[in-house]
C-alpha cells in the first residue's frame, strides 16, 4: 500500500487482506528534477506570467473536475481578495471540463480572470503544464481543496520545493503532510477555514518560510525515489528470509 489510509481501506473496509499481509511503501519521486536551480525556475515561471517579487502566488494543481472542488478554491480566494491587505494572485494549474464553470464562479464573485499572463487578473488559468518544476518553485503556497484524494503527487512535489500546503482533510492527504508543521489541514467545504490559513501564511513571511523548510525536509526524508527503492529492497529481503526460514522448517519436519 502507498499510505496508511490505503492500508486501512484494504484490510478493514474492503477486507482484501489482513493488516499483517500489507506493507506500506510511500511513493517516491525524482526530487532533483524539482528543485535544482530553484531560483532560476522560480523566476522563469513568474516572469512568464508577469508576477512581481512582492506578490504572493497561491495555486491548485490538477484536473478541473468535481472531486477537486476548484470552486471552493475560488470562494476562498474571493474572501482573501476582498481584504486587499497584500498583493495575492491565484493560479489554477491544470485543465478540465469544469473550467468554464469556474470562470463563471469567478464572474459571480467579481474576480477577474485570465488564461495566460495578465497583471490585472485575480485568477490565472495556465491549462496543463508539462514541466511542473518551474510552477512549483514559482508559487508560494499550494492549496488542495478536494472532496477526496488518494495520494496527491502535487502536495508531495510542492513540499519537495519547499512550499507550505493548505489542504482539506480527506483521503490520504494526512499521510503525506504534517498538520501545523508543513502546512495546514482544514475541514472540507469550508472556504472560511481555508482563507484563514491562507491569511496566516500570506501575512507571516517567517511562518511561510519555516513551514516551507519543514515541508522540504519532510518530503526529502520520506518521498525520495531512493527511499522508495530502499523500502522495496528491504521488503524483498524480508520475504526471501521468511521463505528460507519456511524451507528450513519443512526440511526439519521431513527429517523428523
């Protein structure tokens, strides 16, 4: 299984196997491709969309689909932008059939939006980005407003890039971040709660940086490709040892 929550589902919910037969090995990613030359990557992304150094970027990454609940992200954005305390831009990185619905939601909340660079837009739609490294280094806060999740790679990758995360407490999300250390977990469908965490990170540079450093350390420790490989090696070795022990026991029984 790739997370504790998935292991629990396999054993307790769907009863596919007993917990003793389930080994948890988290996903691993090639970390070096994400944050090598991070300053260059950050400037590359921000220059492309005309974002200045003093602006905060908050983004969601993924399909624009119902399960991701992008409208909740827009609602939280509207709360923040009404306060006008700091210059903040909101990015939707990805695409999907609900895009027009989200544009309509922006219009209803009096948020300006753009597909591509626009210095006057509150919300920017980037569509799909093949190389995500510049985007994750370019943003300041990652958000996840989903109604349900397995193991969202965007959260792991953002943490690898040293970005704090504000995410709904659903599915496997609690297994891949540390609440109040690498970011904040909030109850689903609560725009006020999400915006409050946004506000804390926007207004407190020290907190944002501290959580970002913890996020990076946590991700490097737990989700590197090398860590995943080592976990599999240990699993294989333990199974081989078990098999050898079983063969020895059978051989002893046959002698007796």
